């Protein structure tokens, strides 16, 4: 199935995928789609591609970009996305310990020790992300 991919003025990539039972032409007739295309026309030309040519894994969806008539995951943008994911993971691991430490509740020393271990874990992950040379390597770092 044909889809339409186009860069946006904020550096993202929008993809118009027709709803089941609709064609790309019908999707493009939608006033909201037309308004978005008009608002982003200065960012670059839309490209029709096959939906099978879109990356299957959406982990780095924020790093998709056009390379000619192909949709790829930009390695530089993928690192930025990976760091955002790392920060979210770190925050989630910190959360149970933050209140204990902040309020100096019983067990605060143990909670702070856990936070030290979490900091070390994510410092290593940050270095690994910075050193990664491929998007595949970034996926491995975030899922290991």
C-alpha cells in the first residue's frame, strides 16, 4: 500500500497512512492532511513510498527521515531518541527511592545506595549510547 511521507518544519517526519478501506488519494483529500502538507511545504517535498518500506520497529520513530525516496532511521537523531529513552528509564528506576530519600524516611540510606547504583548503571548506558555506531547497536543497548 502506498503511503505519503513528508518532512515537517520542526525536523520530524510525518507519514500519511490511509485507514483500512481507503486509498492514499482519499486520505490526502482530508482537510487536516492538506493543512499539514501546506504548513510544512517549506520543509521538503512529500514522497510516496510503500508501507513495507517503513521501518518495522517504531522504537526510533522520532528519528525517521527521508533519504531520497526511502524512509530511514537517522543515526544522529536515533542517538537523541535513545538518550530520551534512557532518561525515562532512569527516572522510572529512581522514582521509588526519591520520596524515601527526600523525606528522610526509614531506609533512606539503603534508598540512596540504590540511587548510586542506578546512576552508575545509566552512566555506563550513556557512554555506550554515545559510542554506538549503528541504530541496531542502540536498540541492543536499550533492550539489554
